[in-house]
């Protein structure tokens, strides 16, 4: 078992070096740090939620609460629970990397950026399927940016993507059931409202 784990870790490191160093170029050196910056992602998320509250129908407006729950759970599971348990150091802390942002003080596994964005992408896919054509590529791009900037291994982003996707899908199921139940019970004559 330890041989398999060692092989997977070596493969993870090899893929990291290929992306972080071999694929690095002046364009990615500008784009990837911009994409991965927490402040930019928070502004984008805030603008999206504002637009949903302003232009969305009732179901989408209620989905904002589900979205906030997804990001809270995916972030806490990844950052507060799993990262301290696993304790994997970031690549920028233990090897030479093409580092484009601050290394960060926390652990590496899983990527919270990947968890949060894939959680949102899968949640909104369940609520508004057409959003997937924008949100899933965005989640992939931000997740890859974490390797390009030197702070996560590919295995970290894969684990974060899986974790976030599971949280997003679980919350969309709970949200859809709660929404149908609430609005079917509150409708005049007990008729279901969609």
C-alpha cells in the first residue's frame, strides 16, 4: 500500500513540475495569478449573487442561500477539517517552484479554491443547468491556476474538485426537496408551484 501511495505522490509531483515549470510562459505568468487571487474571486462571486438577487426568479433567489451554504461547507471541510488531518505541505514549501503568488501558510491537500468553485458549479448546474457551460470551465481554470502559480499539486485540485462536487450535489438535492416541499405546501389548494 505504501508503494502505491509513493508512486501516486511521485506522479503528482511529476505532473506538477510539468504544469508549473514546463508549461509556464509569459501569458500564464500574467493570467494565472489574476485568476487565482482571492479578492478577484470574491468580487466575482459577490457580483454573481447580486445579479441573481436582482434578475433571478424566486427559485434562483432562494438558491443564493444554498450557494452560501455550499461555499461554507466546502471551505470548512477542506480548510478546517481535511487539511490539518492530512498535513501535506504545499509544493512551494518543499521544492523549487515557479512561484507567482505568496506560498500561503496553510497546508496543500485538498485545494479549497477547487472545492469552493466546483461546489458552486455543481450546485448551480442542478439549479440552472445552462450555467454549467460557464461555471465548470471557470472552476477548471481556477483549479489549474493553483498549480501554475505553484501552491498546489494536481492531486490537491482533483481532491478539492471531488469534495466540492459532492457538497454541491448534496446541497442541490436538499435545496430542491426543501423548495418543492415549502412551495407545494404553501400554494393555494396544495398545488405545487415551480
